C-alpha cells in the first residue's frame, strides 16, 4: 500500500467513526425525547439530520475518489466497499431516529395512552446492537459482529409483541387509535435500527473475513466452523 493511500484510508476511518458518533447521539436523543414526550427535543433531532445527510454524501464521494485514484485491491478494496455500505446504513439509522422524533412530535399533542410494554428496554437493546456493531468495526472483530446479528431476533420478537399489544389496545380503546398507531411506528423504527446494526455487523464480517453472510442461517465465524 502506498503511503498516500494509507493516509486516505486512515482519514476515511476517522470520518466514518465521527459519523457513527453523531448517529448514535441522534438515536439516543430521539429515544429520550420519546420517553419524556418532549416535542422540543424531538424537533432538535429532526433539525440535526441535515448534518448526517451531508456527512454521508461526503464519505461516499471520498470513497469514490479513492477507488478512482488508487484502484485498491484485496483487503483495501474490501475496506472501501464495506465503508460505502456502512455509511449508507448509518444514514438510514439517522433517518429512523428522525422518524421516531416525528412520532414524538405527534404523540406530544395527544392524550397519552399507556401499554404494558418496555419501549425503553427495546430501544436500549437496539442501541446496544448499534454500539457493538461499531465496536466490531473499530476492532475488526468478526466474533463480536456475529453476536450482534444473533441479537436481531430478540428485537424482532419484541416488535411482534408490540404489534399484538397495539392490536388489542385498538380493539378495546378505539378513541385513541392514532396514538396507538404512532406507538406502533416508534416500535417499527426501533426495530429498523436493530436491522441496520445487524447489516453493519454483516459488513464487518465481510471486511475481516471476505465472507458475505447476508441471507444465511446459522451465522458463524471461520473459527466457529467445524475442523
């Protein structure tokens, strides 16, 4: 690897990690706004999304420039491809945070309904998955990435529980159907954050091991495979 290419890749690592920090913060703020039904805090998440969008475009353009000027191969090429994909996933997580915040804006102006479900616990699970997927990227740890992928089923199940609870709530309390629909939307967007975190973990496995694990069951690392 040329010194110039090495420098460009190091800069790219810094930029993707900076973006991941901003996205993590957006998710945290959106979930906190939901928990507190704080429309002002929710609107701040919506307003800050432009920063994420611009950073995503800048990183994509930087990747394209590196591909064109340096024509990387092997691991370096995999790195650029993985960063392009992770960059897109982070932008979509930012969008999910905005969608949660927009639901908060609507819920804040309606009579609060309570359902027997731990939204905060579900959100924390999704946030943990996001944090772990990014840690796996930083440390190039495919085993850690595998664990993130396995956790996705738990969040999917929690989203299914919300659907059943909301369905019952609408039947028993149709006067508040809009609030129930907004709560269902929050759950769905939390579930999407977990999905994107899982996708990032898949990209980390591709980066570290050169394996594409998308759509495969029984995900395991090379070290997990029978000898």
